[in-house]
C-alpha cells in the first residue's frame, strides 16, 4: 500500500508500505476518504531535526472507507461494510474505555501519532473502532464524523445552544465551520470570527448571521454591539489563538459559557478578574466520546447538514504535497484525499 510521511520542514513523501494483516480482533479498512486536520499541520511544519521516529509514522486520523479484511474473532463487522473509524485505540477495559471515553485511556494510541494513520490506502484498526456508516451518509460525512464534526458536536452539547442564544464562534476552519452549521441547526444566532476573509465568507454561506474580522481591535466591542451591550451568552473557541482566548473571556455576557478546543497558544491568557466577576463557565473539550456516534448520526440525518459542502479541495494521495501546501495556507475549507 501507499502512505505519506512528513519528514519535516513542510516536505511530504509518498512511500510504499507492507499491506496490514489483521489480528484476531482487528479489521483492515480500505480508504475512500481521508481528510486533512489542522492538527496534522503541526507535524508537517515541524523542523526535520525535531521529527525523530515520528517521521516514519503515516499521519491522518479522519478515515472513512470499506472493510476489506477481518480477523478470526471479529463478529460485528464484515467485509464490504462502510465504516468511519474512531481515531483513538484504547485498552478496552479501563474505566475510561468502558465509559466510552477512549481518548482518555492511559494506554491510548492515536492514529498518525503512535501508530500509522489514515493518509494511506489501507488502515489497520480494532473491531470496536469501526462505526457503521448509514446509507444516508457519504464517505465524506464519515471522514468529518471521525474528528471535525464530532469535535464540534460534543463541544456544542456542553453549551446547549438554542433559539434564545447568540453564540460567537472564534476560528472558522473546518471545526468552526461545522460549529456554525450545527449551532444554526440547534436554533442559535451565530457570529463568526476569523482573520481569513475566505473563511468569513464560508461562515456566512453556512449560516453565520454576522461575521467579524478577527484582526480588528474592536472584536469585543462589535460582539457587544450585536447583543445589546451584554455580549454573547455562548462562545466556541477553535483557533488556539491567545488573543481569541482572551476575547472569549472579555466578550461573554455575565453568566456566559465558553468551550475551548483550539490547541496552540502558549501565552498566559486567563483573566481571573473577569471570570470571577462575570461568573463565567469555561470548559475544555477534547475529542468526542465514542458513545456519541449515533446521536451525531441522527442529528446529521435529521437536519440534513451538508458537510460535504465544507470541502473546497480534493486530491488523490499522490498529490499529497499540494494538498498539504494548500491546507497550510489556512485559506481553504476542508481538504480531503479521495480514492475511487
């Protein structure tokens, strides 16, 4: 099989690897769609001297495809099934795995991190990680569900947006754009904030009532103007930008709630005075628990959310260098690899 590697310094190579062979409870999935995540870019941008053993690991953790081989003890998945794949492997028996929070397992292994990921022709996974894709959802939907859509959905459930609310969404990459689409479906008025004009336009297209350039000095003032001087009651931060973190705290209304999913900022951003004085509820959100899968599927089907419309660029695996170059510009919607 073919797979891509990130040697470092924004280089991409396509290499041949042995086809994976499933163990007793393992499954091999042939990729039909694998999407590029913003977190993949950390490895792509890293200096070659920093990559070490990671330079030999296939990246990618947003897979969807067809089962082509199963192990001798696999009973719930069969060859030919269409599946999306939950992107953390766990031990299967700790308190977190049994509760559906595989991403918190002390022995967890993430695709594209400790083990080969989905930017390849074939992916080796566990039976329990194979989530059946209903006929009403496409392979692209499945790739979104593997990370971006599930991340946005689980975050919004913490905020519980409704028709009473204005929600400010900071960062309009694919996670933020999924959030725009879903928050609108939940009934909220959405205001999108980003520094990239192309992404502001995408947010308008997918349901944002207002957009604000994130590089303006008056982002907080604009949010207050749009909410009668109070500020939004809800905020969803996906960019990982230190200024955006602080703007969430400063903009939220008294008693407001914010969820943060964006990694990246290393600066100290906490304003305890504002948090205490306004009695804010601030939460982190890290990867959806696997048990939310069917809730998310039902939500997508009920609201007929066009996740595929968030895709702006499609590539074959051999075009990976151009795919990553474009994703690195942060001026795209979703970038995906497709197989016939």
